[in-house]
C-alpha cells in the first residue's frame, strides 16, 4: 500500500511539473531594448533612444502565464538627465506575443507628452509594433 501511495505522489508531481512547463512563456525577449527603443520614444519623441541606457530594476520573472520585468531607462533631456521606470508584461497568446507597458515614474514628467501606443496600458501584439524575433536578441 505504501509503494502505491509513493508512486501516486511521484506521478502527481511529474504531471504538475509537466503542466507548469507547458504554460511557461518563452523568456527569450530583450526587455531592455524594447523599453529603450519602443516605450521611451513613444512618450518622448524628441529623445534619441540610441543614446539612452536601460537596466533592470527587477529582472524578468514569471507570474502565472505572464513574464514581467521592471526597467529603468536613463536618457538626456534638453536641460538635464532624466529617468523613466517602466513595468513590462509579456504574454504568449494564440494570436502571437502581446506586451503591455506601464510607466510608473518619469522624472521628466509624462503629463505633457503622453504616449500614443502605451498610454492606456492595453495589451498590444508585438507584430503590430513591427517588433519581431530579429530585434529581440
């Protein structure tokens, strides 16, 4: 009887592990480049994104079927240097990868120049942004 219980428990663990792997989102996505090259110019079109620097405030982590990352972007304004903190969420769907960008803070202020693509914190297909596997490596 003990052997049967141990085998059932082991089988249950294997089934749960396999299921969690099947739901995992591929994290082969460059959150830093996306924040710097897509989100920053959406909110501040006069900034040169190639000169901006990005680093993780919170490394990519899985939350259910969504991969999240928090990125801080450092960029130069007309008078001084600024930073923007962005929370990015990536989700795999049948239609393709979708992303949501939420600007948490911006030392330059985002009330004057609101983003066009990301201001409503809606999910957007990466293919609609022209963001494909070629520029995520």
